[in-house]
């Protein structure tokens, strides 16, 4: 890709960007949210046409008319939110759009052989092509998406935040698959905000900042701080800044029905207690019940609502009562329930607290827009303006809007479920600082994360969730990544 430019109105999404990927190379594409990574890959995959610049694939001019044309030419995208059909089988998903047929009649035998060859090359011959996709785990579905790319004879595969919903074991398997693809001579573009992950998977890196190429090189010859400085245009002195705060009196006590690994109710209850000015981290494997715990506290699921005492008063939570009582929640599912995708940034940011802008039933929009602009600046939200619809933002910028909403709400207890997922390194540091400032102001924070480094970096206390129960609740200094993971897997250290 040479001198690629793309403009949306007055916004320059890409300015004369060069990108080269060789056979058998895994290239990391990194940068802040809104830096132009997704736009560049949409150009490569045929989802949008560049305003200027040229592309070559395998030494030949490449100008796809659309995604299907790009895939047939040899470019495949593995998106963070997989593009698969849950009601179809593994075989049907792999072959969708590239079916084997003769005179309009499907050749199921040939299709199955091709699917099995692709799965075998990925060391997943155990997957039955006849299995409905809905019965597979997220990691297995990702394998199906990769198999689809292999069947299409891809020459270049783009992975966009591929580990965001995977367990550590599944992440290790994914990296093994990436190594196999590299050995087969494919070119890989790997997009991620986790630099330790990039170092495990990739050979070289390219940094985009404000739609321009800000730097590149070998990962082996560059420190993390150098790469982060290229990404954000400044030195980030601390990846996990800590704001001094002192836990005070207990503000919330709760007993919530434990969630089973499948997400349904289980016997027994889970107890939780948190003080003002405290950051409580919740660790655990995917499916351990962490999300169910927060949803039960906030009152989003009827089958797991429990007894919640807030400031000594018992409440039966539902979303409206929880907000009124001073609870705020950031959902891990920003697309499905965390944000109203068809509404604007300012609507989403202020929905849970409109009182400051209400006068005799009328909305004082000028005053609201001024406050929203301040939050957009604080959170570094990249957009055309406060009136832009949330669905038009990048995933990372959508997440910033969700976090800004709960901070704007001025809740006393913040329930944060994977709040930094899909957010760049520089903005993560800013969010950690904001969370610390909230604790310093006397707010209580319950922080669910699969990223153990951030739990250890910012929390005062960490509890592990396992099989629907909180276990091994300890001060952060008594934990390491190894002991947290061991406790989550084996239950060692169960306080009960």
C-alpha cells in the first residue's frame, strides 16, 4: 500500500500512508483509537475505496471493488466481532460465499474435504464440520473464521483485536495458529492494543498516529516505551498511574445468587463488601460469573437479583432504581446494551443524568453540549462532533463514551465490566488515573478485568471469581499474575 489517503468531510482519516507486508511476516499495526488503523484495513479489504494511493498484491495491481472481490483476490479479515452465522454449521460458515457446486447443485463431499483440510492445518481436526456454530466457544468460532480464510486461499490475513474475548489458554492456541500461518508463507497484519501480546505474535511493527505513519521497525530493537511514545506523540511516564486515596467506611454490602459458568443461577450466594475510596478488582476465567455478579448488583437480570445494601439502606435493584440510588455500570457488551447505537454521543453520555440540563421539562442543549465537549476532551474521543451517532465511532471511541457516561453520572459506586477493552495504551493510562481520582473523591469502584496486569496495577484489593463465587479476597500486594491465574484455574486459596 503506497501513499494511501482517505478523507471524510473535513476529517483526514489517512494521509499518505505506506504499508508493506512480506510473505511469512507477522506485522503489528498499532496506534491510538481513531489513528486510522481500521480505515486502512477497510481500504485493504475492499470495504471502502481510497481517495488516492495505489495497492499491489503479490506484485500485481490491486483495486478491489468490494470485500468479496478482495477475499477472492487473497485478502481476508478476521474481525474482533466475528462475521459468522450462528444458525449454520461449521462447514456452511467456512464455505459461505465460496461454495463448491456443479450446475447449481452443492457438492457436499468436496466441501467437507476442503473444510477438514483447513481445520487439520490449524490443528483442529477435532471440530466436526456438521456442528452448528451456536454450540461452539468463542475461540472455536474464531478457528472457523480462520479456516474460512484458508479455504479462500488467502495470501494476507488481517487479525483485528483477535484476543479480546478469549481465555489465556485460547490466546496461546491462537498464537500457535498464527505461527503456523506464518510458516505457510502467509502475510499477517495483527492489530492489538496489548504490546506484550504483539511481542509474542509479531516480528515488526508500524505505528499510525492521526492518520499518518508515525514510525516502524523491528520489535526486537524497540522498547515498549518507545512504541507507546510513537503512538501517543508523548512519553507515557506511567502505564498504571496511581492516585493516592484512602478507603473509608463501607458503602455497599451485597449477597447475590452465584452464576454458574453457563451464566444461569446456581445454588448459594456470593457476598461482596466494598468501602468508599476503594478499588476492588474481580479476576477470573471467562464464564466464571464475573459479569453475572455485576449484572445482579445493578439489577439487569431478574434471575440473579440479590440483596443489596447501599449506605445502610436495602434496595431491590433494577436499572432505574440503581441509577437513582447511586450505582453506575459500564457493560462489557457496549454494542448490545452499553450504548444506544443510533443516538448521538451527547445523548449517550448524559442519558443517566439529565437533571443538570432540565428546566421545566425542557432540555437546555447548549449547556449540555458544553459539558459533553469537556468530557470528550478529557476522554480524547475522536469524532466529528457531539452530535455524531455512536455507531459511527470506532470500537475504542465507543468504549470511551460508555465510560464517560458513568463518570458524568457521578455515581457513588462504579461497576466497571472490562472498561478498557479495545482502548489504546495512552488512553488506558488516562482512564486508570480517572478511576484513581474517583476513589480519591470517595467513590467505590468494582473493576472486572481479564487483564491481570491492570488489576495488579490499580486495585487496592482483588478477589477471584470461580464457579459463581468470590474466593480468595486479598490485598493486591499479596497477589501476582501467577497466583491469580492459579487461583482462578484450580481454586487454590479459596477463602471458604
